[in-house]
C-alpha cells in the first residue's frame, strides 16, 4: 500500500512540474518597439526589441526581449517584430449609445472611455460586448443646494458605481473643497466645470482636471460676466450670458493680461485640462470628412447630434452662422496655444457625440488638434494614455506591471506620424485579442 501511495505522490508531483502554470492564461508579445509615453511625453526611453507579458487581464512583466526571458508554458505568442507597442487609447469625455459605438471606439484603438450621457447625447449603453472599459461620469452641483444635499447627491452616485464626478457651476469654494475631499476618500476622481468657484480656486483645492476650453477659460472674463455665466451656463439665446461671454472670448488678444495670468496658473498647477476641440473640428478650415474613415460605415447619422453631411463632411449652417463658429474654433486654438506655452497638461477627450463628433473617429481629430497646439507626437500620445494614470491614479494607460492589459500593436511608428495610430496590427482588450474586421460587421 505504501508503495502505491508513493507512486501516486510522485505521479502528481511530476504532473504539477510539467504544467506549472495550469489554469493561468498567458500572452507574450515579443519583438517590436515599446513606445515610451510616460512623464507627460517628456522622456524618450523606448525599448527595442521589447516584450510584454500578460496574465489574463493584467500586464505582469515587460522589458527588453532576449531569448533568456522565461516564457510560461502554453503562452500565446504574438510576434511584434518591426511593429510598435503602446497602451490602448482613452477618450476622456464620450458617450456610448449602442453596440456600433462600442465597435467604433475599439476599431479606432480606444480601449477606455470616461462615459457621459444625458441631454443631447442620450442614454449610455452599458451592455456592449465587446466594448471599451467605462469609467462612468455624473455631475454634482448643477443647481444651488446646501452642502448636505450636495454630499447626499455625491453618495448616491458612489452607490451607483460612478467613478468620476463632474463638479459644476453652482458650487461655492467651501462646498467644492468638501465634495472633492469626500469624493477622493471614496475612490472617485473629480473633473471641474466651475462657475461660482474660480478655476484658480479649483486648482488650489486640487481638482484633478477641467473640461472644455470655453468653460475653463472663464477666469479670463470680468468677474460680473463670469458670475452671470455661472447662474445661466447653458442658454443658447444669442443675448444670453453664455454668448456674451463667448463674444468676449472672440476679442481676446494673445497678450491679454488676464489670459496670460490664467495660463500661468494652469501651468503651475497639478490640474490637467480636457479641451474637447473636436466639438468645433468641423468648423475649422480644411478639416477631414469624418465619414471618410472606414469605421463610419457602421454608424447611423441619426444617432449623432448635429452630424456632418456625409458627402461634404460639413455642417449645413447658414454662412453667417458658420463664420461665427469658425471664428470661435480659431480663437480656441489661440487661447490653448497660450495655455500650452505656459506648461498646461492635457488629457484627450472628444466630447462625442455632440455637434457631429463621432465615436472613435473624433478622438483622433482631438489628437490632431493637440498636435496643432505645439505638442510633440509623444506628448499627444501621453494625453490619451499615461496622463490618465498621472491625473487620476487609474491602473490604465501604461505598459507597466499591474496595469490593465489594453494594448495596441501598430504597423508604423506613431512618433513619426499620428495617422499611424489607425494602422493597427493587433488590438488587445483586457488581455484578449479582438478581431478588428469583425467590428465592422
């Protein structure tokens, strides 16, 4: 009997040694260039040839590839020789209304989104399979309330699983500080769209990011004008406080003292900014037709707020209206170039699907716009990848141990041309390779 038991013991031991990673699913990406997008795109420590080892949905190792690297048994091998490896892209402000939207995001390399919905964007579609990772955003502070009421609203969002709270116009500085501290204690992150609190006060309080150029430029306006916008931020009447403020922005010159001071404040702060240029992309001269992208064929223009014409790629605005929108778009570039020149830090967000912005496609037009500001290609890549980790602490946007295994393998170097971001050899979502051609069906 003892001999039989010993035999069983040695048999089980031998089996366990022959399959040491039984139950674990590994993917090894080997060869190619691992593009460095860390440190806000300031460093250039690419690795070539590189390897990235995935275990399930997580990156467990990466570095310089040599034949001495231990490859776990039964690993799936992806040969990336001659290719370029970087994290999946994140869209920092976008809606997902249906499966076609989810497919479009993924096809264009967008593996994560900060999800917004409501109003012109419609309800959010959470049941996409496959679909990008979603960090849900909802707002607190749209209307004046007591601090206790605002805190109660925040706690309800937390219980719903909301990851990002948009802190808004009605909040006073004291309320904003308490809400921000409470949100952080709950593991939520804060984006500001402020009014009764200045953006300088928001920076000092430690709000992680601000959204929309026209909104976070409110500190440049005279105090009385800013307060009027805070009380009525969304009216579309041409005589409304919002439009009077927009007309004021038209008049700004690059050497305006208030603009320069605000730019200095942004550059000296730890806060990131999300311009959402794509809202006015179609109003810029010589813009691309978004319907020319192959993935556009799965999108229905009826689903999109104010879509571009399919044949023209333009809005069907009267000439005078189009002139005003183009003027605003060009003025936003001037304003943002001033912020960038003073050291502002950027996150990429498309604002999809308002004013003709489109899932997946408009993140790439956003990156094109950031490039025009003067960001290097590497800094642009960081704005859609590692900067989200820097701003919010999320384990995404980097090829690093313990991070989510969202990975792009590109055929051509995105540091040479940002259009190479759409030439994707392989798309890996949470450790699983996705067939991009299937996404077009």
